[in-house]
C-alpha cells in the first residue's frame, strides 16, 4: 500500500537547501486509478504523502483524519523535517490529549497541490518530463477530499470515526460531510466557513499578485531556471499573517514599540517591532513553502462554496446527514468570524443534523486553533469522548 521514501521528483533551486517533498509515508496511484478533478481533467499518476499516529483497531473503527490548513503539512504530531519544530497540533494530539493516541488512529496527509510530498506544481509532469508549474490543473477543496478518500480507502477503512481540521482544513471537513456523509461518524470544522468571503478572496488575490509580480516567478517556470520568487512569496505571507492575528494580539505583543532605541530613524528599515516580526515571518516561510503551491491552495479556498451546488441553500447540503458535528469558532477571529460558524450551525439545525457549537473567548485571532487554548482543548476532548462512547470505542 505504501512505502517510506523521498519523492524522487525533488526540485532544487540554485543556492537553496532541499525543501520540496521530504521523506514520509507515500502511496502512489497509477494510470489505472485516475483522480477526476472538478476542472474536467483526470489526474494520473499522482502521489499522496501522509503520516499516521497511534494504532488502527481490529475493526478499523477508530480512525481520525486530520486536515491541515493553507500553509500546514502532514506533520501534525511529529517534528517537521524542514523546520525541526514540533508537530503543529502537538498540543491536541498525543497520549492523554484530546485526540488520544492510546485510543485513536490518526491519519494526516499533505493535500493535493501541496509541496510536502503530495503531487503538486513542483512534481514532474509525466507528459513533459518537467515540473508541472502552473500547467497542473487548477484544484478545488473537493479534489483534495477525493484524493484523501482514496488514501483512506487504501487502509481498508470504510468509515472514519472523525474528520477534524481548522481554516482550510475545516473546509475539507465540511466537504467530507457533504461528499461522503456515510463515511464520517463525527466532524469538527474549526475556524472556518461554508464559503470563502469576498474579503478573504481579496486578501488572497493580493498575495497571488505579489508572487506573480516577482521577476523570479518566471511565469511559474522558476524551477527550471534555478531561482525562486522569494520576495513575492514573502510579501504574500506577510499580508496573510496579519489576517491570522487580531488587533488586540498585535497590540499586546508589539504596540508601537521600536525595534532599536527610542528615537525614530527616519528611514525605511524595520523600525517598528511589528515590521521586523512580519519580515521574519516572510523570510522563514519562503524556506519551507513553494510559491506555486501557494497560488493553487489559495485559489482552491476561493472557489469553495458548499451551498453553490444546492441552489444556494446550505441546509440542503446537509439534508439527511447522520454525522455528529461540533463547530468551533474563536471570538477574535475576523478572517472566519463566529457568524460564519453560526450560519453552518443554523443550516445543520434546519437539516435536523446533530450539532453542537462552541465559541472560544480569546484575543489571539484566527490562529487560536493552533495555539494553547485550554477551553478549545476541553471542548474537543468532551465532544470526541461523547462521540467515542456513541461509536462504542469507550465504555
């Protein structure tokens, strides 16, 4: 089914360390198992990189799929081979934690279009022998979920105990419950919405334009040129990162504090601490992420609109659903405000679905789902334990 190996299609930019496609578990789907994309094209062959944690039980009823956010990866509970940092959800996943690895089997895959081992723009196009670049078909959240389903089925798993994810990961969770409702016993969409707002699309467009305006983008063919659009991608990351925080968090951490001394320098260096912080975020991001993947993933989020296929009526998307839902939002999240979670809750109520909802009070903004938030952890543990009892996983 799988192997532990690096992707042979690693691309190295001149003067940079290897960043694309680190070693991980992978599963390859050949020409006999094409992936039908929303763009009307079959993608084959393709690869999915993933990690697993915990042990799958005998009847394969304890599997949880973790869906990562825009700039995340499949190292949710283990150190990243790129940054060396702990898994991005280490606080949530582990023995004795809300996603208890003594009880659950966790699967986390790099999404389609990503840059950490799953087929994406940096992968080799078998037709040309060159990296896809922007010749890879434009992808959707539904395409990502279709690929995840094929991965899950390769384990022989018929029903997932739960699907959990925040932000873009939350979009994947919602798509799972709509596309494959009978495969999802419980769902936890966190800090997300049923469609991308015009404001969010606008922020993404600013980021994409920054990438494409960088001379080193080279029309998306920078791989072959031995360059990378560092500056454009760094600006895109800086812009996006502002949306992940809240005004209160920014003020608490930085205020109007100067980087050096107490006097203005009357120049355009990073004089304020917030400027230095954002520049650091941009410069470190370009060392671990592919610019073209950023274009593809932001576009997939922009296209996301669950109700669009149901005459604009969100409740119709969940009609007849037997999945147990728990929606989580954060009070200071202005990227995906609580009102968007409430819209989903109202639609689920209208569809007579089983749903609970938690708004966590915090001033940390959208990124709260990745941070140490005790109320969030308690809500997750309570919901999952209740669902596990209903599933027969615990007494």
